[in-house]
C-alpha cells in the first residue's frame, strides 16, 4: 500500500472568508437537513449513542426501523443491560456487523455499573466504554452533550478533502494530518462547532457524495478547490470496491439469519448454506462462536 500523502492546506486558506463558508453550510443544513428522529430536541444521549453505533457502515434507511424498535424496547442503558443477549441479536436483525450489538450491550452494562445508568460526559470517559472509539465519543459529545469536539466520519473527510485540498477522495487511512485539518476547520465557538459538525456531515451524505456529487447544489461550490481544479477523478484503483458475494462475512450473515429465525439449529443443516464449500461454513460458524455471537451445545448451535 502506498503511504498516505501529506495534507497540505493551501497557503491562502486563512485569508478566505471561512466564517462565511461555515455559515453557508450551517444555513444549507437548516433548509436541507433530513428530519431524523435522533436529531429531535430532547432525545437522550443514550438514544444518540445507539444511533451512532448503528449508523457505522450502515445506511440511514436500514437503521431507522431498527433504532425505533430498540428505543421502544430498551429506552435506557439499564433496559439493554438486563435484556437476554439472544433477544438483542434478534432485534439487531440484518444491520450487519452483529458484534456491534454485543458491544452495545456491554457498553450499556458499563454505563449502569460505572456511571449510574447515565451516558458519561467527556470524550475520555466515553472512549473508556466498550465499543466506543474516537468517532463515536466525539459524535456523542457534540450531538448529545453539545460540546466542542472534532467529529470526523467518511463524509466529513470527503468534504474537507475536496473543498480544502482539491482531492477527489481522502487518503485510505485517517491520518494525524487529516485530524489536524479537521481541527483547524472546526469553529471555535461551541454552538457553531456543533452546528458545523452536523451540517458538514450531512453535506457529505446528501450532496458531496462519493460517486455522484451534486456540486451545483453545494454551498461551498464557489470556494471548493476540487471544483476549481476541474473535478479531477480519483486515481484508478485508489478506492477498490469490496466484494460481498461469496465472502465469509456474507456466510456469517446467513448463519446468523438462521439462528435469529429459529433460535437454534443442528450443525448439519447449516452446511446446506454452501454445500460446495462446507469448510467455509465451518470456518464462519467457528468464528461466530469465537466472537460470542453463537454458542455450541453438543451438535446444536444457538444464539447466546
């Protein structure tokens, strides 16, 4: 893999009307941002934390029904902490990466045990929770606790790469230089920083998209370095698409679907999921057991 390129901010960046750009993006969000339930006034920090975990690598349209069901079943960390793990995995349904469901339950138990059932304040305390990394801790700090935090997801990385650096895509790995750029781009005022984080993330999701950016609708169009450069294409092979069909991840999902529906299964019928490659089924089944997503009892496999 080629090393990540150094992030070089244009020398005239500080001379630009950055405040006007920020205000333009925030104003755009006020008019065009989606009405998502976890953005509503009065939504709990726990509900926002759950939404952020569910939204990792998963489209909003798939998250919405699952999030609503979770909030009805387990509106507080204590509710999820006490829930049967098998029921948690069933409710996770087909969101993908089901280990997130286990980590969310572990997180809920830690919140109950160590913080009296309330989502803690501060990125350091949040990152100490199971399954909470840099992005989620910053997002909860900004969107739930309305604090100033450097929130950087794929969408924000892409907007900054294009608008500031003139690159069609950010580097493959999130670097310290990118983190510094995001930090410099964050408004100093707490309230505006929260609004900017939410607005620029939405801009990347709806307008500055990876495949078909709608630059004519972008509030940064006039200042965008990528547009000014003629919208150069990404280097060939810089963002290879990951195959899904035939992968172990797909097979793990098929096995989990059987267990969610039936609660348990004899091992033998599971091999029918790929009769041509039973070794693949066995490998994926063993990985699910290792990850705590399934348990074996003799010749039977079930949800934990």
